[in-house]
C-alpha cells in the first residue's frame, strides 16, 4: 500500500508511475493509442479543457521496424540520451524513451474535451516521450484507451498490373479529421493522471 504524506508524496507518486509502467509496457505496440500525463499546456486553446488529470493523446510509432515504440531504455539514474535530431532527453533506470507517430489535441469547439484532432508538428520532427509520463494504453484492460475515428476517410484500393486489388495500409489524415474519446475512458484516464 502506498500512503501519501507531505514528506513522501513525490516518492510515492514516482512509485505509482513505475508500477503503472510495468503494467503498460506489456501491451505497447506501434499504432496503439496512448494517454500521456500533461505537465504543462501545449497550446493556449487547451486552457478551455484544463482540469484535474489533464492528459494528451498520441499514437505510438515503430522505433525498430518490429513494432516496438521503445527508442532507448535508461539503465542509470539521471541518464542523458541524445536523439538523432540532437535533442537530449533525461531518464532514470527502468524508464524508456518512446517514439510517437502522432500527437492529438482536444478541439476548441467541443466543450466536453472529448474530440481530438492531429497536432501539426514541424516537418521531420521526432516525437518522443519518457515512459514515466504514460498513463493509459490501448489494450490495457483496466483503462483501454481508444480514440475512435469520426467519419473515417475511405481507404482506396490499388489495382496491380495483374488485376488484383491491394488495399493501402498507410492512411493520411487531413487537418479536419477528428477522433472521439468515450466519456468513461476520459474520466478513468483523468483519475489515473491525478493519482500519479
């Protein structure tokens, strides 16, 4: 049992985050949606949705070509790892750097904060997050974090020269594409974020 006191609050918070990471690490795979603890506002528009347990949504990337999003596993306390773009990331033993394929942020027009759209980052920008900020993963049964496409784009089929149809695996989403989050999942994810 972990008890929160003023003296041990931060240590207990880190212990809860580490215990959660052990659970979530087992279901990590490229393409899955995740919830990431928000420690600051990424956009001014986010203020409208700011309340206890605020989090961001993302989709995991493929770091090694086998479906794993793990770029680097830290082995020492306060270890520094330099990314391919030159940025330096810090982590503690047991934590990992995770590659993100894309970020999602809440839309301004949805007062409930349950509608997301793609975050338009800089071209070629490497999106990474420390595993200590992960709070929910798609496929984790306690909090199965899933974003559902609203009016998904049609997948076009290609026809090869021999007349066979091949479906396109890579779908490009436009800037107007939206995803929805179930209110119960939002509530449960906020509770996890508040507790850790």
